[in-house]
C-alpha cells in the first residue's frame, strides 16, 4: 500500500511525457474551467463569469422561494446536528455524516442560532432588531439566495479548474516571481484571478480545497485566503455605483489594485501570518512540487506537470460524489454560520454604538490625512469587518467625493468581513482563529488606508 501511495505521489509531482492524449485530458477540462471561472462576459450593463451567470439564472428561476429554501436548510442542519450530537444514532456513523453533522459545541450553537434567526426573520416574529430588513433581512433575503445559488455551482464546477492540471501549469510558470514577491506558491495566482473575475468567496473555496489536498501548507493557505480573496470587478462596479463615484471607476480600481498588492506583499510577512507553521494538512501531507529540477525548458516542464496531474484526476463517479458532498457541506455547514455571525454583526452595527466607539481614534487620523467629514467617515473604516457593503452604505450620505472614494476603496482592500469571508474561513480547516482575523483586518486597514489616501489626493483632488 505504501509503495502505491509513493508511486502516486511521484506521478503527481514529476512531469509526465507530453503527448496528445495527455494534453487533451489536461486541456479540455481546464479550458472549461477557465471559461467558467476566469473569463468575464458582458451581460447587459454588468460583467460576470460563466459560473456567476449560471447562479444568476438559478436565482431568477427559484426567485422568492430561495429564502424559504434557506430556512429549510438551516432547520435541517440544526435538527440533524442536534440529533447526532446528543444521541449519535447508527445511521450517523457513516464518515460523510460524521463530517457534516458531528460538530463541536460552539458550531452546534451557531447552527441552532442560524436556524433561529432564519425562522424569526422569515416569519417576522420576535425582536425587531433580529428580523428587520437591515439585519436578519439582509442575511436571509439578500445574502442567503446568493450563497445558495453561487456555491451550488461553485462546488460542482470547481474541479474543472483545480483537478485537471491548470493549477500545476500556472503554478510552475509563475513560481519564481510569486515566491520572490509574495513568498507563496505560483498556483496562488489562480486564487487571485478567480477572485478578481468571480468572487472572493470562490478564491477562499479554492484555497480551502488546495490546503485540504496538500498543495498549500498552513501558512500559505492562511496568507492566500486573507490577502488574495479580492472582490470581483462586478462587485466593485456595484460599490462605485452605490456611492455615486462610478465616473471614477478607472482610478478607483487602480487604487484598489495598487493598495491590495502592497498589502499582499507586507501582511504575510507580519504576525500572525508570519508565525504560522509551514506544515501541511495532516491527513494528506505535502503534495506540491513546482520547482523544475529536470532541466527542461519552463513551458515544457509546466505542461508536463499539468499532464501528470490530469492523469491522476478523479473519475466521473468520484467527482460527482465529491461535488455533492461539497454542496452539502456548504449548505449545512457554511450557511448557518454565515446567517448567525452575519446577523449578530449587523445587529451590533444597527442597534449599538460599538462601532462608533471603536472608530473614535480614527477621527483625528483621518483629519490629519486631510479627509473631509472625518467624523462621518470614521465608523465606515471599521464597520467593514461586519460586512463588506456596510462602508458603502455609510459613505453614501457623505457629501465629499474624495471621502466617498477613500471609503469605497478601503472597503474593498480590507477583505476580511464576518458575514461571508470570515465565516467561511472559521468554518474551514485553514488554521485561522477569530482574533487573528481581527488583527489581519486591522493590519490591512493600517497598510492600505495611507496608500488609498495618497492616491485619492492625487487622482481625485
């Protein structure tokens, strides 16, 4: 058995002979994955990717039924998790059932809270602070339908992008610059591109799967997930339109890219990310090998690595089983966490002065930086930790175009927000804790804010 595993590892890590059947097995699924995740299409007035278009179609088809479906999923997750945790019945002994529903007490409470918040909001009963349109309503009626449809297709279609050699091909090609600049594997370029074209959550989903398959170590996975999960161009367009600076989109997105790249260079080299262990996910160990030691030219070597990966790709039956498990894991595991954490965060924003208090030290900082209406802008610099769109909501009523520009850019470069990305990271096996996400959010704010302000004064005036 060990010799078989060693043989499989060698096949996955050494370039394979490049021939037409091997190239086709790598190229056809990878091209499909590129078209689904990395190529933007213009759809009317918006820009979207193929997978996003499929998600939008499903969302339009199911329409108003999606909140009810979300509540049903939340209740099933809570009820089954309670039964498994309290009684451990025989039908729950299967490994997949254990992974889906055998959870720690903390996550069990979170699933119950998610179901409770969902029902209170759907049936419009209980405290208004929970079921109002600005708290539970945002999570259940606005975010949950997007998550259900988006992750349904993401979980099913992602193997085309990551399991047939495209990650190995790009990773080997850009290994040297990515190691030199970011201290990360070259394949992390795919995470960034998928985030940019599709969604930051897609980038985190890719990173999570790559970590669990042994292609990133703990430090790399944590750094990639918290620094490369940039928002899509489509969401950036939404933010600029909402804050009425869409006529400044080109300088806006240029500012976001520059600030984001500088943060991606600096933040992984600071604690807590720099102190993460370079250890791989224990059940699988290290499965990555990007360095060219065969003496081949770079393109041929990269192609050989891609072909080798494609030859060990799962068969159709295994891919279907894996996709269905991933969908179930997202629906029953992620959705309750997002609803619970997101609702609590929005309640804190809407019904408590906590973010006003926390942001008071930012007022003199913004004034020193020459930002007009600093007192109004200060809460928007920190409220993004609850939800990425909240800074835009707070900035909308600010008169100064310069201030709206700065807040909009900052909301996109902070990256860590608990209503979605934060919940997904905490639920994943990537070694990140809540306090570390807070520190990373503050680090990204401290690093990107001065850059954004300088560029705003230069580009907007």
